[in-house]
C-alpha cells in the first residue's frame, strides 16, 4: 500500500512539473481606431519598435488606422499593468500624418510589448515607415515609399512610384505595376533575399549585386547587359528610363517580369 501511494505521489508530481513547463504566457490586446481627413494630406509616417505595419489603398476621403497594442506577460494582471507602457502618439503637420508607438527604454524581464498599425488610405499618399522588429506590407499604393526595417520583412503588392527599402535581417518581395522614367526602385538587404517584379515591357536601367548569393534577371522582352556575372548583373531593360538598384550582402536577388 505504501509503495502504491508513493508511485501515485511521484506521478502527481510529474504531472505538476509537466504542467508548469507547458504553461503559456497571457497575451493582452488593446485595439483602437484612429481616423483623419485625407484632404490635403500627402504623406504618412509610421513608426513602431515591435510590430507590423500594413497599408491598403481604398477609395475613401479618410485615413484610418487600427492600432493594436499587445502585452505578453506571465499573467493577466501583469499584462494589464504594462500594456499602457506603449503610448501611441499621432500628429498632423505640413500635410503629413505621423503615427508613432512610443515604447519604454527598458521593460521588466518576461514582458513583451508590440504595437501593430493597420492603415487604409487613399492610394496617392507617400509612405515613410520605420520598424525595428516586424514586417511591412503595402497594397495598391501609387505614390512611392521609404521603408526601413531592422528585423523583419517587406512585402509590396501592385504598387507604383519610387521605392526605397532597407532591411538588415529579412527579405524583400516587391511587386510594382509600373516604374515610370522618373521613378526608381532602390532595395538593400544585409542578410536576406530580394525579389523585384515589374511589367515585362518596363524600361529601366538596373544594377543588381550580392556579395554572397546569385542574381537572376528573367522574363523581360529585351535585356542588354554591361555586366553579366553570377552575383552581379547590370544593364538596360527595354529602352531604359527608370532606375533599379538592388544590393544584398548575403542573399539571392531575383529581378523578374510579373
């Protein structure tokens, strides 16, 4: 009997230990919607340290941002205590809307904070986005963008205008529906791959180089090369016009027709 009880106690202790190992942290989310008139606006600046930013073009006269603050902690009480450590500030000046999530310089151990921005806005707004840890996704915007990300990814779908994308660790997948003669696509990644898709009949000069990887140019009707090496290709697509500059330190580059 004593032996049976001892085995039962041991089993109970093992169950408790395993339960502790599989305990998940509590995630608290707080969502607020911000709306501004788009009249006279020409630019959006979005800044978050941890979080994702999405921008989708809509046929509206307003700019809307759904802001989701997130706090992950060991329990609901701790999460509720720290979610307000994220302060969201919005300003409008000189026809520029700025939305920023301000994070504390330091956070307690086992506390993770994030703030996601989901914008819908008219297509003709220029975008200036900065993220430390997170991803940016743009759809159907036509006025260009300047995007900087430290750790994450950049995805663009059916966009236009001059594009500057700079990533340290992550990938870029950029689909442009047009690249005008006055426009440029400048994409740079330290560690990660770059894919740029353009219309097959685009006219542009290009320079694509990777320090450790391969460069592929494919699908265009007419390409002439001034440099044609496995890791460095430069030349002209079509009659030239727009400017393409793709640079990776470690990663592959694909310049392709849509």
